[in-house]
C-alpha cells in the first residue's frame, strides 16, 4: 500500500511540474518569439517570493529537488497556477534565499 501511495505522489508531482513548465512559457510582458520573457535564459523560469513578491529567475534543475517540489505543491494548494503573475512560492524571501544558496 505504501508503494502505491508513493507512486501516486510521484505522478502527482510530475503533473504539477508539467503544469508549471507550461505556465512558465507564458510569463512576462516583454516576450520573444518563444513566449519567454527576454530576461529569462533558456532552462530557467521565474518565481515570486515573500510578501513583496520579489522576482527570482531559477534554473529548471531546481524542479528535481524534493524541498522545491514541496514548495511548488504548497504554491498550487495556496495560490493555484491560474494567475497572470507567475509562480508564487509560499515562503519568506530569506528562507528562499537560504534554500536556494544550498542547492545552487
């Protein structure tokens, strides 16, 4: 039973990541032909963090990290993925910077 639950959890995370990547392709107002904002390098996406919604450009490789996946899951539950601003991570900016410095 635990194996099935773990498998379903991984499938759920994979679907969430696919939603995120699809949403990432439409962020920003100044887009190039690919639909990505001009200041976001290939292989990266934008997240907004903290009360002030500070904007950060993070590499897609972060999507593999379990802690980042947990943040994305919480983001989906709290904010959903259907808004114009982009992905909002439900954490304090100082916590995000600390986490990001450990995995980058």
